[in-house]
C-alpha cells in the first residue's frame, strides 16, 4: 500500500511532456523577441539576398562606361559611336583629346573601354583602304569586357555597312582592332586572386574585432578595463593595432601565393600596395570594432559582421561587374571598403597604377576609416558612462 502511494507520487502527470515542451517553446519565442539583432537577421537576410540577386546582380552587364578619342568629327564617326551604343554594352561618358588622357582613364578605372577614331578615317573608308578603328578594353574584369568585345563584329557586318553601300558589301569597309589591356588572355585567376585578398581580409578582420569588446563583457573583464586610467581612443587603438599586423601578414601570404603559385603579376609598386592594404585593414578593423560596441554578446557581433559581409561580397565587384549594376546598387557599393580596395589591388597588380590614378579610392577608404573610428569611440564612451 505504501509502495503504491510512492509510485503514484512520482508518476508522470497527464500531458506532462507536452506541457514542458510548450513552456520551453514559449520561453524561446520570448527570448527571440528580446534578441532584436537575431530577429532582424531572420527577416533581413532573405530579403537582402532576394533584393540583391533580383535587382542589383547582373551577370551580363550593359551600358558600361567608355571614353572616345575622336580625332575627326565626321558623320561616319558619329554613326559608329551610335551603333556601339545601340548594342547596349557601351555608354560613352567621356570625350578625351589626347592619348595620355585616354590611357589615364583606363588606368584609374573610370571607364572600361576607350574608342579611338583616327584622323582621316572617313576619307580612307570611302577610298576603300579599310582603315582600323581602335577599341581598348580594361580586361581586368574579363566578364565585363568579353561580352562587349564580342558584340563589335555586328557593327561592321550590319548597321554601318548599310550606311555606305546598297545591299551587303563584298567586304567590311573598315576593321575594328580590339585590344584587351592588362589581361589579354582573359584569365579569370588574374581577376579572382587579387580580389580574394580583400575578401578574406574583410571577413577575418571584421570577425576578429567584432568579438573584442563583447568578449570582454561576457568574460566579466570589462569592469576591470573600465576601472583603468585609459581613454576610449587608447582602448580602441590597443585592440586594433595587433590585428593590423595580423591582417598585413594575411595579405602578404595571399599575394605571395597568387604571384608564385598562380602567376599573378605585380606591375605596380609593392610599397604602395602595402600602404593601401594597411589602410584597408585599419578601415575594416574600425568597422568591426564599431559592431562590437553595438552588440550585446558575441553571437550578435557575429551576426552584424555577416550582415555587413554579404553586401560587401555581392556589391563590391568581386563576384559581379560593379559598373554593370544599377545606379542605386553602385551608390551602396561605394559605401563599402571592399569596393575601393578591389579597384586598388587590381589596378596596382595588373595595371601598374600609381597613387595619382587611385586618389578617389584612397580618399574614400580614409574617409570610411575616420567615420567608423568616430562612431566606435562615441559608442564606447557611452559604455563608460
């Protein structure tokens, strides 16, 4: 009788399993609602991916910026330029007056194509001399250049031929000489390997520093840090500088492997590449440190880093041609450090560009670094208060 009462006392209540499961379920929903960063990630990540892939990403870019060196103003020259724009691949944004300006625009990446119509071109065509028209392409991004260059044959064979002849001509009245500069073999590794330097540094530097302050909070060492006679700027620099050296080591390893294993050239100054790589590393570390002051724990810091890394890799020009994206996507991309560094590292390694050619991207990186550092210091001061 006594044993039966003990057994009854410790017997499983009716629906006990489902009640405990339901209680745990309610607890997790309440915790998820309080964790706003995680909830934002659940909503924002699929929306962001859908918007980026649906609207911003274009694997066959059109209306790419081009410059023209028009050494004679003729009806035939204007017809050629109009025919090129009608292919939907070219958009003439600059008119230059000498070869030096022509080359500088390609070196700085402000245009992807340059068209040179020589003096006496129309007269030579009408005499039947078959003159040549030069189209120079920045082939550091083979995807952007190849489709546009392949469309040039249609210009001679169709539209312009009918401007000069009745019916199909026996042969084309002129030829187009396309020069793929900086990557004439259209090797994808020459585009990918330099881009990987910036992509890997962005991922690792963000994660390293995004976890720095939140790690101090979770370990309980933040109180000891705050009790020390140290300013927020000194704390930030003390946490960032060691990772600058780590990032520089990473960059050196990746570039070294790219040069010796994959045959990627370094046409420009290694010193300039090292200095601008250090600036890029410091910019990413500042952004990561800002995330660490916004997050309440290491999970949130990691989530913020991934939220930043996703548009960086998609809108920077690493995976898809930057100048082929819509205008709003390019504006967002200009706010990302990786966009500017990809131009810098590819220009120095493949084109031999100098600091004068890279002024815009260098100033943009420096401005982004100062902005991120300012936000990080202000946020950390709020933590101190």
